[in-house]
C-alpha cells in the first residue's frame, strides 16, 4: 500500500507525457509500473484506495482461504471489471517493462520482461507475493516470490542494461533504515523455507542488504549518478494499510513531490530528454 506514493509520482509523469524507455519494478512497484506502461492515470490509486477496506482484497481471512494476505485473483479479476486496465496500450507500448521476482530454488533475482517472459502478469504477481504471506508463483519454469527478497531496489539492473540516466522512486524517506530481522522471524523463515535454504538465507539477511543498498544510493545520488524521488517525511502507511484517508494523503504527497522535482529531473536527464518525448 506504500506504492500509493509511487502511483502519485507516476500519474504526474503520465500527465506530463513523460515515457521512460525502460521501466523496472519490484513487488508493489511492479504492480504500479504496469499502470504506468498502460497509461492508466489514477488506476493504482482508485484500486488501492477504493478497495482498501474490502476484505476480499486484503485481510487475514484471505490467509485462511487462499494462503495470501492480498487476494490476487480478486485484484486481477473483480477490480478489473470496475477499474479496467488498457491491455492494448500495455502490450503495444515500446517501453520495456521488467518485473523483478526471486527464484525460490536459488534465492537469486530473476528479471522478467514484457514480451520475453511467458506471462508478464504472472511475473508481476510473483514479484508482489510476500514471503510467509503468499504462496509461490510458478513462472518461466521457476517457483518465485517477492523480488524484494533478492533485489529490493533494482537500479543496478537498469545500469547493466546500459541506461546511464536512472530515475529511482523510493517509498521511504531519506532517514529510513529497515529493522534487524528478529529471532522469531528468523525461526519462521527457516521452518517455512527449510526445503529452499538459499531463499531462506536471502530472506533472513534482506534487511541488512537493503540498508547497504540505501547507503550506496545516497552515495550515487550525491555524485549525481542517480536521481531519487522519495517522500519528504517518514511514511506511516503500512504495507497492508486500510485507512483510505492515509492512503489518499500518501498518493497526494507523491504527486506534490513529483511536481516539485519535474524541473530538476529534466535538468538531470539532459539530452536524453529527446528519448522521452517521442511525440
């Protein structure tokens, strides 16, 4: 649900006709990125705010019925009838779109790209399936879960693809650092994924690696190698937040921050702007 900030950012980009040639998203960022590629302005917000208090979408009852806190069948089924997605625009778009998932057998990230993976929507579902709160998703011959376990902020993959100007959207303020994994959670991880030790190791050490990545981002940002868009203040919205007012406030914060950062972002992008406005 913290992706409401991201959706505010992306809606402003769409309103300004800014299309990045390469888009990579992980976890809820992948879900939000889909609507950026399909040019469905406001769709992420309408779903996450409109269905926040709907137990069919998110709730502990889903854990009992479907082993998942979020009901992805409801998300990709019922909500699409009410808030339809423009699939034609999504699949026809020349923008590259990649969803990051984690291969549970190896614990390594997999980068599943539209037009190359067997089912990009299944890849997005895998990318967004939180360990311990969702079942594994089989895609491209692999059983996968949340890409954040192995590559929580996948800006390096964009760089490996040859993109030297990278705009990074984070959902936490600059002071945030992930809490250390507790002994209780570590035990639950080892027990749940005892048959997949590589994944269990990645999940148990995720917080430490995430914090290391944040430090690297700060360094690259200060050097001018990355352009980072993030909330101005600590975010109190939880990953399964159900308060529509808090969600709408976070969405509006994303819009405000992006509107403020449009001019500095254009300056950072420089001559590459010609690649972003093919109109």
